[in-house]
C-alpha cells in the first residue's frame, strides 16, 4: 500500500539522495493535467513493482504538508507499466507546491507545480501536435525551447504519440490496445516534456495516430478500448471548470474564453461518405448547446483541419462537405476561432465572414518533432493563408488578451533552433452583429 509520509524534517534530510537527470530535470515521467484554482490532476508513469511514496508540500520543503489528495492506479493485464493518478483538492493559486516522490527512503524526484488561475484576463499557451519518437535529439532540443516560455498551459492537439508505428513500421490495420498502451509508455519514457521540473497543466485531444489507426474513423475495431487508454494518459475533463463531452472530447472554461476539444475519430463516418459526419450528430448537438449558453470567445479544437478543401489530406471541409456546412450554421454569429494540427506544417488562414456571419481564423500548428515536408505550400497553396511555415519542426505560442468588446490573439510560431518564423496579431469582435 502507498504510504503518505508527513515528516518534513525526514524529507529534507533525504533530499541529498535525489537522482536528477542531466540539465536539472526530473527522473520520472510526470505530467500535470487538468488544473484550476483549487484542483489539479498529476499522473506518473511507474512499474507495477514500484513502491513509491508521494508527498505534497506547500511553499517549499519547509512548508506545510498537504494531505487532501487521493491516488488512483490505472493498470492493464498486458503491461508491467501503470499510470498513478494523483487528485489534489483545496489548492490555492497564490501558493507554490512541491511533489516529492520517494522509494525505499530515497527521494527520487521532486517537481514544482501551481494551481491555474482561470479568472485571468490574459492567457499564454502552447499549441502543438505531431510528436514522433523517431527524432530523439530534435524532440529534446525543441522541448527545451518550449520550456523557455512562461506559459499557463500546453495544448497537445493530436498525434501525441504515433501508436500505429511500432519499431519504425506502420501497422496497416491499426494498433491493438496492447500496442497503443506500450506506445504511450514509450512516449512517456522518451519525451523531454515529461521530465520538466516545473510542471505546466497539459490538455490533450487525439488525432488518428494516437487513436491507433492512420486516417481512422468510427469503424476501427479498437475505438472504444483505445479511447479508454487515451483517457488514462490524458485524464482531462474531470474538474469543476470542465465539462465532459463525447468520446475523448471535453470543454475547458476560463472567465474570458472556452476551449472545446472535439473528438474527431470516434464518431467519424468513412472518408468515402460525403454525406457523413466528422464529429457525429450527438457531439455537434452538445457543442451547440454549450455555445448557446456562452457569449465568450470559443476555441474549437480538432486534430485535423476544419477548412482544407485546397489539399488532398484530411479536413472536415473536404471529407464531409454536407455536414461541414451544417456545422458552420451552429456557429453563425458566435465568436469562435479554430485550432488544428495534423498537417506537418503551421499556418494561419483567414475565414471569410460569409461562413459564419463574422470574420475569424484557423490556426494550424503541426510538426513539433515529426517528419516535415518542405515545399508543401508550393504543392498545395492555400488561397486563404495569411502566413505559414513548412519544412521545419515548429510550435506555436498563443497569447489571448480579452477586452470589453474584442479579443486580441497574438500568434507566434517558433522553429527548431529558436528563430521566430512568423508573428501575427489577430482581432476578433465579441459583439453580436447588429444586422442579425
């Protein structure tokens, strides 16, 4: 049984034994996920034979020990690896906390974390996708670049692991639950993201490769099992400022904006069915009900692009055009902005006001450490593109400032090596159109 040790002097005296990887980063694979002012979920990759003790301290090792948390272990019969989930309550956004992990009287890891202020008028967050483990040096370096930015949260919006690639080979029929679980473990063991000493809340949604099947849809035989696995590794949608959606989808609510993470795989009709749906009827109805209850800016998030009729790859507009037009109707006259990944390139495209009754944009961010394709824009030019980058590993930082009648969105894209590839200021009105 896990033991909660509460003797601060004992912890402090044993910290000399802490094992730290080069660069002053953590030893274990640890992720802070959903967080608000008073609650947080932290999950830790561990072996079933490990016997870790977890301690939480407020304002340093000399501070008060925190006892209000519970521990849940997620195990599967076919793996020696498990996820330990720590649910914390009664946090205070003005405090800093330490998670101390011990085993056999030895401190093996310490992480710093904070609560997340959902009342902030300004938010800064990472937007990224496509995380392959075939580029070990690149992923380590580029996550080091991300760590230099002071951000409120990270949004990982698809292909957060390439589950259908095992030992560098593509599994044509899709990854089984056993294979997908192991690929998530591989990512947790290898990606520098999970070693960050100062934790940052992470929110995830899947696309096809972390669904387990390239270009997969609702007919994938492991859809339900793989959804359960995804929700173990990304346990979002459980806190008081979040609403569970459909499949692995959910909403995240701030005082100045809502974020809707849409499941683009579980309910998707075949790509050959032009009359089919991308998100499923029930999920779209859920989204409509959510949007009808709010006048705040809403970020709509999908693993693949919403607008993409100009290229032969996956997008809602190209694959399911009839459903797409119906989808746009529920967005009419609502302040929304589209976020997507998948394309192994990043861009901002203008969405003319004819689509939803007001001007908006789609920001695509893809290829933080996955294969990239120089010349993509030349081969498949986007007539609506404002700015973009292809052929380079990259990520996007978004800064949201909320004013009385408008939202200002500053978008900065950074490429491998640290240079800024593009920077753009977008302005969206929060007012209802008087003509409607």
